[in-house]
C-alpha cells in the first residue's frame, strides 16, 4: 500500500462511525495528504466509495485482508 500521512483505526466501529471519523481526520489534514483507514465493517466498502464521490476526495486504494478493510484517501 502507498505512503500515507495519517492513519485512522476504525476497527470494531460500525457505519457511520468510520466515515465520521475519517471526515474529522481529513479536516485536520492538508490538501494532497493521504489518510489510511482500517475498518472491520463490510459495509464500509460502499460507504467509502460514496464518501469519496460526495466529498471530492480521491479513494486511491481499497483492499480487504484477513477480515479487515484498508482504504487510502487523498484529501482534495
């Protein structure tokens, strides 16, 4: 997975908490910085896809590994 500037562990949290925490974390970041999110909620896959489209932030990567979901979002 690519380099990231900040990491958010949202493991064990259910929708919409991972999205809300990601939104808050991105607010504290500079444009062009990358946030890595770790989640365990299977619903987070479509949530982060929709979140990126709605906010204009770029979902650079999304993968599932061992029951955990990893996302890289670049702040617009």
